C-alpha cells in the first residue's frame, strides 16, 4: 500500500471514531408551552404571531373613533338623572309629573297608591308602561 493511502485511511478512521465518541442522543424539547415547552415562551410566541398577522377583521370596532363624552354630554346626562330622581321623590310626596328628553317622554302618575310610569320613545312612538303597586303616598 501506498503511504498516502495508509495515512488517509488512518485519518479517516480517527475521524469516524472521534465522531462516534462525540455523538449523543437527540432529545426534542418543544418551544410552545401548550406542548410542554417553557411557559415563559408564551408571550414571545404570541407577539411573534401578532407581528406576522396581516389580516384585518372587517367587523372589528375602530377604537380610534372613540373620543369619549364631552363635558356638555356628561352634564346633560347628570341633569336628566337628577330630574328623574326628583320626579320619583315627588311621587313619594303624592305629586305627579313628567320629563321630556331628546329621546323619551316620561310620565309619572300615582293612582291610589299604584305608580304608573309611561315611557314614550319619540323616534318610534313605542310606549312602555311600568306599574308598581303598594306605593304609599303621604
């Protein structure tokens, strides 16, 4: 045999034997916490998925259009609430009354201890009646 051939086969056998000595068993470790991976990976995986998501839901609410209520709208709502409360207090004293808002007409009537609240929707004309018995007028 040729000395080059012997040196080549010797170096090949050393390479194969050293590779066999370094080889270990492959163990799969999942990344996703759903499948047994580290729970700390969950946020990272969700952020990666959301960053890659280019789908826009056509039924989603556009939250940028919400500007909140103005001071005038809050004042109007509080005033309506206060007036309704005052009407209910007046019913306890034996008085009746009504309240008209932008959307509703509300009539309070006390008939012999029975409170009748008639709510009329101004837009549709629909009428709802609430009757409460056992009211003791002073």
